[in-house]
């Protein structure tokens, strides 16, 4: 399933990468996507995937997933999806809104995973 994807990568408590691309393969516990550059293996990642179904046939959805980068080579990344939630999506997303959004949920998730 090819869908638009946006990502943010957290490493050592800092967002080190933000970008977008297209999904290549999506499963319940992971996703492969093309972004044109590589990401650090093992880093925490937050993903936002445009979901193909509408809520009540009128409201766009996005899948927000949290995981880790498993592989990255030649601009193709594979990551886990260890936690996820669905959110409603505005019809028009202002340019730069994804990168400007607070990253506290990603940080809290990464800290919880690190604590075990």
C-alpha cells in the first residue's frame, strides 16, 4: 500500500531528522518506506501515515506510529511500529506543521522504552 508518510527521528533526546516520503510496505508491526536518504539504525522514530479510510465517510485519518529504525540503505528505511494510534486530520495541513509540532509524545515513548 503506497501512502504518504512523514517521520521524525529522535536520537539522544534530540530530533535529528524530519521528512516525508512514500510507504512501500505496511504491516501491523512495521513499515518500509522510501525517503531518499538514510536514517540511523536503532534510532527512535515517529511516523505519520495518511490512512486510506475516512472516519464516518468524511473525516481523513492518520496513523501515528512509534518504533525504531531497523534497516536503512539506499534511501529505503524499515522500522518497527511498537505503539500506534489513529488521529483525525485537517483537510488542509499547513506547510511545515509536521516539523513544528511538539515532539513530547515521541520523547516520552522513547524514555519509557529505554526504562524497559
